[in-house]
C-alpha cells in the first residue's frame, strides 16, 4: 500500500504582528536609562515598524559596477559592501605568501518571504575540482 503524503512547498509566513515586533524591538532598550527617552523610542519604533511592515528592504542602493553581469544594475549598498569584503578576503586567501587557510562564506538564513526567488534558484553546489567531489 502506498501512503499518500502531503507535499509542502515554500515556507510559512514569517510576518510578525505589530505587538510582537514592538516587543522584540524594544528588548534592546530595557535599560532604565531609556525611560526618559520614551517619546523618541516611540517615534523610532514607529519608523522601524513602518519599514518592516511595508517591506522596505535595502532602501539605500548603489550601482553594481564592473564585474557584475549587469554592471548598471541598482543593488543594495549592504550587498556591495559584503561582496567587496568577500573579494578582499579571497585575495588574501589566494595569496601564495599568506598562511594556508580556507575561505568560508556563511550566509544568513533565508525564507520565501525575504528572498522569494530562492525557492526556484536553489541548485546543487558544483565542485571546482570534479575529482574532489
């Protein structure tokens, strides 16, 4: 007998409620010294909630530049800075005069909500030296 299983695709919604967002955000300001800044904290919390709720992800952009498949594309500054840091680390790692080391790049957890196209793009990693796979 073949058992029917439910195939799940994607991930559940990760949107926080306003209350949960505010609780987590304000956890950073538990020090009683912040009490005197309650009005400022409320304004900052409201701004942070607005950015989260309307999904204003990576609002500051820069031009991709040479080395990208679309050099004139607009990319988040954080991505461009991360790429520059990885390139710099790779240059140091590949320098034959530097100590032997492994360059490991660890990305953060992603979800269908933060990167909806990833579900389609995920592919097995390819070895640079097939004999090592």
